[in-house]
C-alpha cells in the first residue's frame, strides 16, 4: 500500500492574496467585559468628570453672562418714579 500525503500548502498563498491580505478590524470601543472592576469603577468616574472642550467653553460663557448680569442688576433697579398728570 502506498503512503498517503501528509501535508501540502500548494496554491494557498496565491488564494489568500487574490483578495488581498487585510489588517484585522478593531473596535473603537473595546469591550470592558472581564476587566478589573476597580479599574472600571474609576474609569466611569473619570469619564463623568472629564469635561470636553466645547462644554468648557459653554460653561465659561455662562459664567461670563452671569457676572455681566450681576453688574447690571443694581442699575436696573427702579428708583422712585414720579407720576406726571397730563392735562387735557
């Protein structure tokens, strides 16, 4: 009885390159499943209190508006208004 062929890699490389060998796709947000719980808890709070640039600008604008309105408030208070009667 003849020996059987144990292994061949013939044509496999050409077949693989026919559509191109591509890099594996990766997730933008990798799964946190199986990660350290203490680390994940800290990560949650750090994300919660991390204010992005646009939010920081909005908060700064709000603070400036409030300060401006506080400066205007004393000027806007009505003083004694005299009533003038109009003669017909």
